[in-house]
């Protein structure tokens, strides 16, 4: 009998010649060994091995265990009988025990019986007590039943009882092994790994309304379809993707040695198609779909945590994009998400640290080209991400409420700067400053009190401050917002409606809100004629000009002034001037600039 694996040079060649004794050698001075009857009758398989590693005697239990006639065991190489030479560490320890330098060897071996079946054996080698010439006792215990029980318990521990699929524990064990360097550094492998991470759309409703028994039946049916998809995908490959249930209605399909994103995309598409077909469960016809996050990358440098985080993020994208679809992990989209989270976490402290600054874009009189005012635009000088425009963080500030302290700072800084220009240029007509106000500032703070205090502290005249609110923010204003706007207007502050014409297109509120200025959205202005030598340039849209002219006339009849945004060409400015637009703002005149640049433009035709 021999082990299942080949080992180094046979023990007989290393230890010495065979002997022919067929029984236990008597103890010195006696006719038969005192332990002979016990040794022969013992149920534990045993053999006496001399210092050269040869069997000098063996009992019937060992002969039965190994399937060898008792007479053939004496003189055998003990190490060959129980496969002790198959690994270097065990072999070295065994030699040390024979030489009396090691107290004991204990190891587990899988042995093959002559009738074809295999068994697991616990092998122990220890010195024989009282043996002056040396020698060891080899004992072999059949632990196959114990190993089988262990295997069954491990299978139960590592598999989901509902779907019979590998569970989260086994999945992460396989994933960790696949990401170890020796797993993908073998020649012939791609060195890549892929993962489809999915959950079921609509499963919770089925589980809650029809009960857990139906829900479990559906999960088991889904598992069967996923397994079939994996088997189809694994055809002609060394192994199919591993399908696992991670918990609830979440499943994973691990593709080791991936060939690229196309392979993962094909697998995800086949899963979606398989799950779209209705399920028939005990007379019920149920339908679900799946959302799948797909990640495919080099195994080198990837950790289980990083891979699962990417998969979880991508699964969220698939659900956010409409469900019943797969979405491939996008590093740029993920970087934007991480950046957004990082910005949200540091926004409030950034206000306290003074990381914000204002730039100002000129508002120019269309009639004479002189500077009449400026719009204050906030910038975040982020220590990690550089200078950020408002569209990167204002939405976050509105979500977490930090727009209130940030808005106060912007308002105070802009008013202080407007007053500084006035003091520094007493011979020039003072210019007004326009500040954007979020609707949350009206609801979550006492905006009227804040404005009054800031105007008093900066000594800026109220008519030199203009507050801009979007059309959607003031639409339907009632109660506190309307009272606040009215109080500010009564104070002398100008109220402007930003992006006018893109919201609800309800003009009724213009007659009841204290509005002073309409700012036409740039989308209207872009429809005007461009200056271009390119014959393929987009021609002017006559409808835009008619709409803009009508809005300007309506505003003037209501006593309002009109500012056109996004003026970029002389042709646009000329046409706007001809139809009565009061003020223009855009890159034709200037981009947003620091305060000192505004000082240079005072009294100058822009």
C-alpha cells in the first residue's frame, strides 16, 4: 500500500538493507516479549520499526488496514507503507525520530487501499520504551469517518442552506486565494479577475407579501439559473465562475483568470436574460429582475476589500440608472463620487479655515459699455483638489445646511468689497454687487437680519446690493420667503430672478413679488447670431430673438430691468442692445476676475 503522491528517494535506499524477521523481536534475556500478546491483539494498527527504518514486526490490525498479508510486512520500509517520504518536512522529522533526536512524529496521510478505496490515517511514530538498541513504534489510526464528518460540517458551514450555493465565508476564502500572487503568477494565466455582484429587483416585495417560504423558493430557483449561466460561461474553460449567495437576495459570480471586460459583460447579459423569464413556484407565477455591478481588473495590487467596494459601488450605479441592467465599474465616476464625499466631509471646516475666495464678473450697460455692477462668484481653494467652481460644492452645501454660514460669509465679503471700491474711487459712480442666495438661506436663517447687519457693518448703501434667486426658488413663494423678499425690497435691496425663462414660465408671480431685475438665461442668448468665419456655424434662431424681445418688453412694462447672461460675441451684444436689453454679462466683457482687476475697469468702456 502506498500514499497517493510520489515522494523522494525510497526510505530503503537511505536507511539500510532489509531484514527477514517476521515477528516481534524478543526482549533481551526472555523467550518472548512481555507485550507480544497485547501487541498482536491490539485493535490499533501498529508496527515495530528498527533504527534503519525497517519493520521488524507488525500486528494483524495493521495488515488489515493496509490490505497486506501479515507475513509480507516484516522487512518492509516503514516510510513507504504510510507515505512518510512525500514531503520534506515530515521526512526530516521521521529521520530525527529514528535517530533519537526527536521525541515524536504525528501526521495525517491519505492512503490508497489495494481494493481501490482511499482512507485517511493518523500516523504516529514514537520511540519504544526500554529498547536499548533503538527502534520506534509506528501506529496508524483510520480517521476516515472523522474526516468525512469534518468535511460534511465544513460543507454545511461554507454553503447556504436555502440555495446550496457557497456562502459568504467560502466566497471570500476563494476570492482571497485567487488574489494571492502564486495563484496568478503561473505561466499561462491572464492575471486578471472579474466579479458580477447582483441583487434582485423586487424581491423584498415578494418576500414581504407572500412570505419567507415563497421567498426562499424563489432564491433557490434564481440560484439554479445563475449556476446554469456559470456552467455555460465556463464551457471549454478550466472551471466555471464560482456562484455564491452572499446574503439576502445578493449573489456573486467570481471569474478567476478573466479574459477581459467582454467576458464579464457577456456573463452579466446572460444572467439578466435568464432572470427575466417568469418563475413558476407552486402555482404562482413570479417575475423579478436583477441589477448587476461588474468589476474586472488586474489581480495584482487588488485586495478582496477593494474589489468588493468597487462592486458594491457599481451595483448602486446600476440601481440608480434604472435597475434591470448591468453597469461596468468606471474609475472616473468613482473618483468623482469619492471626491464628492471628501468635499462634503470637509466643507464646514473649510469655511472656518478661510479656504473660500470671491471673484467678480462685470455687469455692463449695453447702451454705453460702462461697468454698472458685478456678480460675486465663490471659489473654493481646496488644498487637495485645487480651485473649485461653485457647481462642485454649492449643491453639497445646500444638502448639509452649510450654505447658511457660507452664504453669510459671501454676502459680508462681497458687500465689504463693494464698499472698498466705492471708497477707493470716489470720482466714479458706485457699482452694485450681486450675490446669489439659495432658497435654504431664506428658510434656515434670518436673511433679513443678516443683510441689515452686514449693510450696517460695511456701510454699503442698500441699493448697491442685489440678491439673485433662481426662478424655481421664488416660484410659488408664500409665507416666510415672500415676507423676507418684501422686507429686503422695502430696505432698498434689489431682487433679481436668475436664469429667467427656464423654470415654470409662469409670469403671474412677477406682478406680486418685489422683483427689480430679470436675468435672461444664457440658452436664449446662444440662439442669437454668432460671429464666425465657419460656414457650418449654427445659424441664428429667429424664435429665440422673438421670445427675448417679448420678455424684455414685458419686463420694461412692469418696471423691471433686464440682464442678458452668456454674451460672448459682438453680434449678440448688438442685437440685444437693439431690442432694448439693459445689461449684459459674459465673456465678451470679462471672465470672473479678482477684485483688483475690477478696479481697473471702473470708468472704462468695456
